[in-house]
């Protein structure tokens, strides 16, 4: 499934579209950024509630396919700017990380 | 907590609950560190309470003298490789010099450091909730300092005007916003 299909299938709100044709290979949930940096697999959809600009830096370093902000979180202005500047896919949803990950898993990720 | 200013608000609320009449909040950005000192002249804590104040399992919520604020602040600080220290003088033993000092040192270049957040909004919220408590706030980066001193405001406004009045709060918010704009334009890397 591509980033674009993921967003459409699971009704994610698009903030920055990013690499829409990239394949989403797995899913990672985490809020402690130093941990995410070391553990998130490349090509995953990363679900988090953190919204500061470091989120974009970590997403780039870990080479994730896209970020999903869960539980209705809104990005800080600095995160939105950074995601746009670096072309990192940034999406959001009102659902919890658990509900999102469960839906992604059921959808074949 | 997602913003450091929420920690400041929480610790300041502890001070207000402790009956403080003067609350001092000092932020100082120094190289890769943010030093935050919050001092009050409230009733203070006993040695026993102080030893357990950052332990979330110390006692039940209803009998706990402070909330989860200090354990969470400790987590925020320590996850950046920083340090938290708390000193307190209980009123019973120190009738004239009682109070609590919370000192946090954060590494702002650590990836897990949270943003400082909206400090003016935090101060306005504090003032609104506790208009009788005096607040001395300074935020220093290099030679530049953002300042709020409610004691000076009281001198100018007189005793009849509460600092919780909407006009006063609006003025404080815009004055702080202006000072922060000057700080941001000072050419230094300001952690916010």
C-alpha cells in the first residue's frame, strides 16, 4: 500500500502529502523521539502524539514513509514548516494510536 | 507534558497552593542548557515529603500534597540528560525564611527536549488564577532579558485594581509578546 492509498483508505487528514507513491511496509508507534530514532524501521508509517519540530528530524533520520499524528493532535507551526521544507508526509487522525495501528494491520500492513 | 511552560504552570500552581505571596520564575538559556528556577515563599515541605515528592507511588492522590507535576518534570528533565533539584524550608521550622525552590536544568540540544511553549500565555493564566500573588519572571538569553514584575505593576496601578482584570491581563500579554519579539530579533538562537 502506498502513502496515498493509506491516507485514502483510513481517512487520514493530509497536512503535507510527502512521498505519496512510497510503499508503506510496516507501522511503528512511539513518542519518545530518541527511541523512535533508533527503532522505527525505514518505510514504516509512524504514529505519534508528539508535535514539535524534532518529529520531522526523526522521521527523516529513520527514513519513515510518513507520520500520522494520533488522538486529534495538531502539529506545531515549526513541525508543519519543517515537514513541508523536507517533503515529509504528515497526516493526522482523531483516532488513537491503537485504533489506527489495528486498522492498518487489518488493511494488510 | 508537551510544552515546558506547562511544567512551569504546574509547579507555580503548587506554589500558589502552598500560600506563596511571591513567586520567582527564572529562565536562563546558556549554551546548550536551559536553566529553570522556580522559587516561592509558601509553606514549604517537611524533609519526609521532600524525599518522596518525585516518587509517583508515594501516597494516594487524595492525600498527596502535590500532584504528578514533579515526577513528570523530573522525567522531562532527565530524558534530556538534565537534572532536577528541589529544596524546601517548612514554615514550622523556618517561620521567616520558608519556601520551596525547584531547579531544573535541561539540555535543549537533546532530541527528547520538548519546546518551551507559550510562556506569556502561561504567565497570564497564573496571574488570572492568582491575582494577589506577586510574580517575578525573567527569561535571559545572552544579554537580553524578558521581564515581568507584578510588584512594579501594583505600584503603578495602586491597590484598588486587581491584576486579574481583563485589561491588565491583555496588557501583560501584549507587553510580554513585544519583549519576546525583541528577544527573537536579537540575532541569537533563542530556544522557545
